[in-house]
């Protein structure tokens, strides 16, 4: 109550001031704001920035002790545009993306910028500022290639429950059709189907021969009803053969390939991703939101090792990073494949503290660089 009374008193005092005093007060406030803004202008010429990053080839990687990659090249170009010097920054590597982002989050001097394969998320935006995106990415799924022999694949297909279910259905259908043709033909004059129960076997033989289009001609329906059944079965048998062929092909495919064609297929798989345990990486957040069980490992090398050793069924991580590592390592290229499915489109960007006044300057330099034909070609190769 006292606070509201004090505010009303101050407002009344301001209104009671002479006009020249109110104008003078306003001038002092405006001058103070201009002075504060002047102190917050971006001046990278006098600042040695710390560039925080972690290894995530091809965007950031250490080669012979030096940092290289797409994001480093982009930052050097931005730095050159803003300071006329592309080597003024000090690079600091971290083990995890969480540590990289924390270095920016707790930056009190506005002299830290995080670069690399940093995905922009709503949660991160609450604590940091992000530059204009420089690359569009997705989450990909990597699995092991099949290395079983053809004999193993054949045995696996022929012993699968799906295959034997199809065979059982087909056998039952042949028996039913054979029984129907026997009923129609058993009393016909000159019938090829014996009137005794052995005639059911004759009917079964005829239905199998008709289905496979062999057509021995040793048994032929003679009655009108029998020929009607035969005509219907001729057309239905085409569908039956096609279904059996599809089932056999499907059984072979299941044995040869890892059957992951959509998100639900990951629910019964052992999934790994990269990041700190219970971390906040974009991949782990996506998997958590989808209700999928997963394990986090510190590095992508650890994830690949789990996959090759059979301790994981799939890796879910940034598609361009997975693609680069699989293509650049002979061991990975021989044993691991990237599935043609992608999830969660997102953007890579640089991160700076919310109080850093250089955001607009950096954004303009990034856009100028990205619009150049050289960078358009470089990004298309990823």
C-alpha cells in the first residue's frame, strides 16, 4: 500500500514540476539511455572471442591439432568481415554439446560464441540467442548391414512363422477347393474323380495342378457345376500364387534387412544416441517426446561401436554427421548403412549470450557469406 502511495506521490510531483524542469528531466533520462546504448555497441575489433565447440564432423573437427570444418570456415569468414582478421578468436573444445552451450549461457563478458552442429530448439532459445541458421538438418537412423550368408537367409526365411502361416492357409484352400470339386464330380458319368473318399485326394491333386497352371489334363471336370468351380478357381489361384510369392519375398527381406521403415519400428529396438546421460541433445529430446526408449553415449564413435558389436539395433542422430562418418571410415562403410528415412527437420546456428550486442552484426555477415556462390556449392555437397 505504501509503495502505491509513493508512486502516486512521485507522479504528482512530476506533474507539478514547471515545464522547463520536466523537459530537463526527460533530457537527462534520454542522455543516460544513449550512453548505455553506446557502451553496448558491438566492437569485435577490441575483443578476443572464445569460440566454443565440440567435434561433429564435417562441421567441426580437429585435424593435426587444428580445428577445421564447415562451421569453422563460416565463422572465419564472418570474423574477417567484422574485424578484417580471420584468426583473432581462441578456440575451446568441449566433450559434449551441453558443455558448449553452458559456456555461452554463463558468459558474463559477452566474449563467447558457440559454433558447430548446434541445433536450434525452443528450450535452448529460452536461455541463449541464436544467429541466422546456416544449415538445415534432420535426424537419421543408422543400422548394421546384413552379413549373413545366403544359406542362413534361406533357412531363416523358411523357418519363419509368417512363411508357414501362408503355407498353411494355402494348403487349407487347396483342400477346400479339392473337396468342392469332388462333391460336384463324384457322381458324374465318366468322372475322373473317384466316388469314394479317395476322390478327395483326386480333388486336392487337381486344385494344386490348376493353381500352378501345370495342367496335366489327367483329371477334368465334366459337370456344369464342376466346370463353374474350376473357372472360379483358375482366377482365384492367380491371386493365391501372387500372395504366396509375396510372402516368400517378404520373409527373405525380413531376414536380409533391418525392418525399420517408420518411427514405430524403433519401439522394439535398442536405440542409442549421442550426448550426456539424461542430456538435452536434440536427438534425445526427440526420442523422449516420442516415448521411445534409448541410451545416450558420450561420442558417435561409442555409438558406432555399440552398433557393430551388436549391443544396439539403431543409432538416431543428426543425418549429415552420420552420413559423413559412415562415408569416411572403411569399417563403418562396410558394416553400417544409413536408412532412407529422416525425422525432425531442424536448423544449425551459432549461439551467443542474450546480452551480447553483436547478434545483428554477426547475422548480416552470415547472410552475406551464405548468399555467395562459393558457399552455396559447399553446402550442397553435404
